[in-house]
C-alpha cells in the first residue's frame, strides 16, 4: 500500500443513503456504516480497520490491522 493523499469528505445525502442501505443490509452500527459508505463512494482500494464485524461485509476489500501488523 502506498498512501499518497488524504481526502476530507463531507457527509452528504449520498453518504447518508448509502450508510442507511449498508446498515439495513449488514446490521451494523450507523458510525460503521457511515465509514464504509464513504470508503465505497470515494472508491477506496481497501478499508483498513480493527473491527472484526467488517469481515462479513463484502462490497470492498477489508484488512484488519491485526492481520497486517
């Protein structure tokens, strides 16, 4: 992985609708759904977290910190 930029993203109606969809489909918390919605809408290559709940979510590749450290 090569991190070259960091983008600040506004939480707008697109993020809200995507987060609601993810929350409904995967039964995850609103903060988790919002983070994933932003990652999906911004077309991130990978979602890095240390939350095991994301292993069951398939829309994008997820790496757990415990797996890479």
